[in-house]
């Protein structure tokens, strides 16, 4: 079996920087036309100048004749002002602003401590149509790690939408039924991204026969009933839901540790893994909308004119890939993926 799709885009990607970026970029560039690049570098990308420099480093690292285009984001802090938002918007290469609650995930220490501190930035974003991309988890230690998304929706997102009723907002890497319902309740300006790993795995994968650090990510994998709700949303043909891998490379030693980092790496087989998920519900005909159309429409960008081919063929994922001078362990390491990317 063969599937031809308009070239897809990845609306949530961690590329890192320098040598690590050089190691992973080709996986994404082989599959996707564009990607929204997350700004959570060790020194976060908090202003337009830093985003311009980071974008240039990505362009310089691309394989020759790659058609891939990075779409940059700014990292929202307590101090981001309206003037910076306007500068970012006018740059033409910054397409969104990312909200990390301080302490929620990797490199989020400089994130937002109180939403009130962001009002002037959010007002400027609402005015110029710049989307807010949300890592939707509360950080309060008394809230159970499996409930953090649900509580964030009630405590933070619902009031935020009431205050900024026309702000474009993407709930990133949705992991719960409540996250899906939040997006469905919102107007056309509210959308959500879904990762391949949250469509394919439930939380048992973290504990299968022992503790599996390579299945630890944030938001953490949830129960099977939530996975089923995500898969239904992804394959349902609703343009509010589109592809965002959240592929997040970490060195093997940083994950196989007494305090392992959060993140799954899926860029090596991203669109192939989504094809597996859509096949589970026999809805491969809906993959192109989800992967190649709805995200571009939400961001007001044209669809890609190129195409990719997917073949229904098994291949074995390597045990590891290089990550700078270290290595990373990809999703399905040493195991089989059931779709293969055809030659272009
Ligand atoms: C991401 C990372 O490593 O940068 N990790 C993750 O588990 N998804 C950060 C994030 O998106 O939360
Ligand atoms: Zn992410």
C-alpha cells in the first residue's frame, strides 16, 4: 500500500542548538516542509534578535537543497512587553509566542510565574493575531502529575479565554479528554496539537516490565481512555486539531539517570508513526488534513506544494542516533515501524 500526501508540517518541534541540532535536523527536513521551532534553549529565545540568530543557525545547518523552513517562536516571560510582540510580529519570521509556566518542563525556569504579568503582551498578541502556544500544566506540588493538564484548563485557560476572547491559542501536546473538550468548546481561534507518542502509547508504557525513562515526557502519558479520545480527535477531520510532534532530543545519559529528563524523540519516524495511529481507526484518508492542511490554515500560511510518499513496509529503527558527541535513544529503538518514507 502507498499513500501520497501534501508535504506535512510539524507545528511543535524541539531542535536544540549547535551540534545537537546538526545531528537531528535532517530527520525533520526529510519529512516536513516547515516546523514551529520551540524557544526553550538553555538560554531561552526571548526576543526578536535572538530568534533571528537562532533561525540563521538552523538555516546554516540544513542539508544542501533542503526545502525546509523553520518558523520561529518567542519564549514568553514575566517581562515580555508589547513592543517586543510588535517587533516579533513585524519581523515576518516569528509566528507565535510560547507560554511555559515556570518550572513546568525542560528549560522552563525563565517561564511565566503569574499570568497577570503577561496581560500587556497578550493584549498585543490578540491585537496583531499572533498565536499563543500553551504548555498547559500547572506546577503546584500538591497537584497530581497526571492531573496537571486538567487543572490548568480550569484554573488558567478558561479565565484566560474570557479575558482575551479573540486571542489565537493552541493547546500544545494535548494528553487528556478534557484538553480535547476545551478545544472543541472554544471558537475557531482555539486549536490543539497532538503528538504521535500520545496517540500510540498510554501510561503503561512508562512501566512496561520496569521503569522506562525513554517513555517519560511532559505532559506525561495518560490512561488508555484519554489516548482513545486523542486518537478520535486527531482522526475526526476537525481542523482544530493538527500535527505537532513535540520531538524532544535528550542524550541517553540524561534520560537513563536517577533524575531523567522529560521528552521523547520521534523525528526519525514522525509521519510514519502518525500513519500507524491513523491506521488503527482505519482513517488514513484523514491523515493529510491533520498533517498537511489544518495547521497551515490556522497559522494563515499556504499549503506546501511538494508531496511525500509513505509505503506500508516494515523497517527497524536503530538502537540509537548520534546527538552531538553523545547519542539519543529514539522512539521504537531496535523495534519495527510499519510505514516507510518513500524516496522523493
Ligand atoms: C520538552 C523538552 O525536552 O524540551 N520535553 C517534553 O517532555 N515534551 C519540553 C516540553 O515540550 O515540555
Ligand atoms: Zn515541547
